C-alpha cells in the first residue's frame, strides 16, 4: 500500500474505533477539515459516511472528478441534494444509529436529516476535533513547513513595512508573498495594526498609514 493511502487507512481505523466504543453503525462527517483529514479530499463541500466496512464520500457534480482522484480509498456518490444523498446512501444498509459532529451541523440541517431518515437515531458527538489531536509524521512535517514559510515571509517583509504604507497594503502584500512561497491560503484574516490600532487584538487592516515611531502588530 502506498504511504499516503496507508496514512489515511490508519486514521480511518482509529476513527472506526469510535463506532464500537459508542455502539454506532456509522459516522457522518460534514466538517470539511475532518473530511480532508480522513480522505485527502480538498473540495469545499461534501459529506463523508464512515460505516464499519465501507467509506462513502458524497459530493455534488462539481467535485466528482476531483474526489475520484483525491479520495482513493472511498466510494464516490454524486448527489443533487446533500440531505437526500445522505439518506439514499444510509438506506443501503440496516443502519439504526449514526453519530454526527454536533459542532458542524446547524439546527436546520439536523431537522432535515430527521425528516429524511426518521427511523435512524442521530447521536451527537462532541469534541470531534480530537480525531486530529495526535499528529503523525506527515502532519508534523507540514507544521514545520508552514512555520518556516511564515517565518521567512515575515522576515522578508521588513523592507516593505515603512512610514506611509497603509495597514491593508501590508496585509495584502503579506498574503501575496505567503502564497507566492507555497501557502494554500491564510488560517485566518490577516491582522495588521499600527499605532493606536495596535491595542486592538483583532483589528481589521484599514486605510491608516504607518507613521514614524509606530509599532506595527500582526
């Protein structure tokens, strides 16, 4: 088995343990971070059904080709409506109880699921991010790579940051250079705040220009 497939297989095996521990027949994932962690799929929408011996990645027509390439260990199911698709896949097996990520589902979506699968018990699971708590070697390597990229990019910004530059221009330049150096994107909205704005921990970069003596924060 290829190293990448083995990595996802190990992760799935650990998560499948939750099925036995909690007496569940299946797990439903809607958090795209967890779906990527378990399958490698990098799309922006979808659902993942993890059964005892079966893995199904549900996507709409935009992602079928991508899902087939990225999620090699999963069967791909194309849906027109996500909730109806989930119900259809669940109907294939005699599933009585399914666990779902409580933090990743809205009350509206929960209600729609209850309506479509009235005979299946929905069991909310909290703390689902815990499945990513223990980092494997590949994750540690990614963390080191991201830290190095951020450090190098920030160091290279020193000559760009000078009086007369607007906060938002610093933020845009920083994001541009991070992507130029290989970043997929930013983890959160970039914060650049100088002068009195430095007192705001989550300030939004604005049109304020840096002045001599300002202490820029990010």
